[in-house]
């Protein structure tokens, strides 16, 4: 049994977005065999029974890392990585979200100088995290190929490493987002009651936030076309306000609302939940929908993305409509889980929507296929590569920080902060240690 820290730099509790959900479910699955603690920005009001949650703000890292074996995080700041290495922890970097590519879209409307600064910052953060990592996990094969190239550029793939395992299994592996092995059951108000929809209305559900890399506009245009020939098709956006206040408001959210208003669809054919749906209540929306939908644009983020909302559709056995280009579109086509449409093509969306809604036999076949694919993504199943990495670590001697680790941390600090700031920081820490007060 290993002692594991899951480091989640997001809000955890009743309202959770992707990273928090992933680490909550990791903790539930891993705690069956290990002692698990989540470090997060806050402490939820209703703490879980199977694992511990500690707030970053309330507990010093020195205490947190005592007797810990493994830390899993999307990235690690220098100070945390240094403490982890000093305590002999093995570091697994969770690169399921290709943030450098995502940020190109998030900050696309900012001034170029600011965008370049943010781009350099996130790339340096990834360079450091990958350099200091003992293992990497990611969400799909495309990401694995991307990160293998990244590791090569950092000179992390060496003849010595290759000779130990030519497949690099244990160094990098695929751990996608997962879904619960318990089928969804309603436990509260659904979307029909929430938005005053009729029982015979056909509901398309957008099961997550409206981020800048998505394309809700083409979908809303398709709803306009449909509204001119039938009144029973409704589109519901499940939540648009991110639970973490530190996440900037997305420009695409406002554009989607404005377009729905301009086309006279707002609160008639298109509905927005202006808050965020609680994680333990999302099934109340999913189970009252007829189709789960996700549309995006053609860019780098799309190619490497893993659309976590699609897993909720699979969990609820919802026929899926998705734009082409990402890894899930390949899964949808190969396993006949719904329909895949071209980029920015409202007419193709109209055809796909009607082909599912108006063909009961086709819909039932899709649901049968969804039922078959569902166990592949159970959280208990997808964490197996993490268990294998931990088993490998367990056979290795626990070592303290090496010269190479120091070199990596210092060189990264130098690039990011500059020599003068490093000297100031070291002097400050030294004065604190010697209990010397400087006015």
C-alpha cells in the first residue's frame, strides 16, 4: 500500500469542473488499495469517508509530504517540486489536459505581448514539470505521441531508459477521464422542470462549459433552421459559470447567448443554465435529454483534446453528436455511438439531429453500443496504469534529492525568475532560518 498525494489546483466540493472531478474519482478508486490525500484550494463542506482532503492554505507542505510515497499533479511549482524531491517522493505528472495548446485559444483575444508572456510561462511550467517527473500520464494515444515528442526534446528518453523498457510503459501511459460504474439515477429536479419543457420535447444537451475552443454558434444556427420547421427540439446548456472564480470568463459564452437572442431563440428553443450544475446532480439533466452534443472548431486543441463531457453522455446512454477532428469522433464512428459532423456545418447538424430523433431503431442500436463501451471507461479500470507505476516505484529504493534534480530546479528557476530574484529568495530563506530580522 502506497501513500499518495493528489495535488489539485482547483475548487473541490459540490460544484466541480474537470480537474477536481478527475482527482476526486482518482482518490475514490485508488483509496481501495492505497492511503490517499487530496491537496486542493479549499476544504469541502461534506468531506468524503474513503480519503482525506486538505487545503493548501491551511497545512504546510513539510507536514503534507511526511511519509508520502507518490504525488500526482498536472504541474508542480518549483518550491513544491523541491520539497517533494527532498522527501524522496515519486512524481507523476498528469498531462491529460494539453494546456499550452488550450491557452492559445483561452487568451486569443488578449494583446499579443501578453499572449506571448502567458505562452512562455505555461511552456516553461510544462518543461519543468516534465523534466522533474518520474512518470507521465495522459488521456489518449494522440496525447501520448505529443508528449513522447516533448520528452525527446527534453532529452528524457535516453538509451538507459530505453534499455530498461523499450515500450516506455511505466514512464508514460494512457489514463483517460473515467465514468462511474454505477448507472445514473435521478435524485432531484431535471432540466424539463427547470426550463419548463414539455414531455414530448426533444432535448439536446450541451453537457459542460462553453469554452473558447468550442463552437456553440454553428449548433445554435442549426437550432434556428430546425425551429422553422418544427417546435419540439430544444437545446440546453448545462452550465456556463465555472466554479473556480480564478478561471476567466470565456468570450464564446457571451457570443453564444447573444446569437441565441439575435435569432429569437433564447428561452424558447435555446436555454442556458447561468450557474454550474452540481457534480452529484448532473444525472438529473442527462437522464432527461435525448442527445448529448459537443461541437468545436478546427485547431490544435481539437486534435489533442479529450472531451470529458462525452463520457457523461456514454454514462447516461445518450446518443452523441460531435464535430469531427478529435479522438472521440473516431470512437463515435468506429463504435456507432452517434453521428459525427463536419466543422461549421449547420445543415449537417440538422441532418444528424433528425436522423437520431426520428429513427427509434437507430437510437436503440446506438444505446446498445453505448452500453457495451461503457465499462472501458470505469474509473476502476482506467487507473490500472497508475497502479502499475506505483508497483514499479515500490521496487525502487527511495532516494533523496539528487544533484540532477537540483540542477533541473535551479535552471528552471533561472529561466523563469532570473538570477537576481533567485538570490533574493535564497537570502530571504536564509535570514528566516537564522532568525535574523531585517527592517
